[in-house]
C-alpha cells in the first residue's frame, strides 16, 4: 500500500478498532488479502475518519485478519452506510468460509 506504512495503536485515543477475522481455504488466502489491500488503497483509505488498515495472513493459510482503525464509531458507521460498501464486503466474504467482525476499543498497549 502506498502512503503511510506504520499504524499506531494508542490506548489513549478515542478511536474505534474493527477486527475482522476471515476463515479461508489456503488457496484463497492470498486472493483475499490482495482484495482487502487493493480496496483499502483505492477507496477505503479516502473515507472520512479512516486512520489505518493492517492485513494479516496466518502462516497456516487458513485466516486473514483485517485490523482497521477509525476516528470514531460515527465515522465507521458512515462508511458502512455508503453506497457500495455492503457490496464490497460481500465480495470479500465470498472468498471466505466465514467472517467474524467485531468492534473494539484499545484497553492497553505494552511496547518497547
């Protein structure tokens, strides 16, 4: 992805975190990770309130995790209501066996 390549996780921030776990067949993992990255680069990162997205691929090939940060729940909800968002999410889900999204706040961060 172009642009900033470091996400900051801050327990003092008021931001919203979406953690979306996709269970995939190993032969679909790279395709889903690429689709998520491309959609973020072309569309999602330009939405009001977007902070960052990090895409993680498990070593066993069976999961892709999308860790997304938004300025607020309201910004995230606005993105979810935009025309085309649900169609895009269905496209991602079509590459997976299951999808488990949840919304979080950061409780603590320990780092060097």
